[in-house]
């Protein structure tokens, strides 16, 4: 499902683990001229990401359709770092115990134990049991879906597709559409 940026004339198709959060901030700033703060992003342009199949193609008329893609293995490694390793770090470094951890991963520990899966697997184990981890965690499931789930199967549908490793090209493209003040930052 696309996010429409009327002032820029851009329909952006976000893909998890392809700088999508950073690009939402970037496009918000370029489209509105306002500095994007977390509350702006969440209140004004947050959408529940849906599959390409959920896109209303009629509403895209007059917009340039664009997306950012990333090597599938790099995406999966990023998912692993964020959804497995980062939650471990947050849990271990959180002085008031399990509050932060449980807010985002409530119930996952019990499911992992009942499936005899390690809670903090190494990357190889994570990949080996990816479908099981996806079944336990909606976040892992969403962040590890294929590019075609988010973008469809026809790359010719898009006016521009940028590789994650070449985001400066996206910045130039955005500037040429009137989004001169925004910078792209990604993890």
C-alpha cells in the first residue's frame, strides 16, 4: 500500500527493513516543509503497512510510483538484528527489569519455550527455523515477508526503484521533485 505525498506527487511503497521508517520521516519533511517528529509521523502519516494486493491503483493516478529495495539476505539480517538481538540488548540493559521487553514481546517467551526454540538464536538457527519464528512473532513475520508481497511482481509498475545501498541517488531524485530540504538517514 502506498503513502501518497501530494506536494511531491510521489506514491511511496514502503518495505520493512528497506529504510522505510527513515524514508517516511524524509518524505514527510520534503512534502510538508516541517521537521518530522515521532508524534508527527505516528499521527499524520503512519499507516498499517499492507500488501501490494491491498493497493487501490486508481488513487495512484498522477503520482510517480517509487520504492526502495534491499538485498533479501541483508533484509533478513537486519530483521534478525532488530527483532532478536536488539530486544535482548534492551532487556539486559533495562534497569527496571522486564517492562520494556514485555511491552513488545509479550507472550513470545512462552511460545518459544513450547516450541523448543532458543529465545536468542544465532543467525543460522534463526534462518533454519524462520517459519517457526515468524509464526511466533508478528513483527518477525511482517519484517521478513518477501519484496513481492510489498511491491507486487511487476517492477515496470514503478517509475523509480532505488537500491538501499544507493540512497544518495534517491536524495537527488527527491530534490528534483521539490523535496530539497530533506535528507535520507537509514539504519
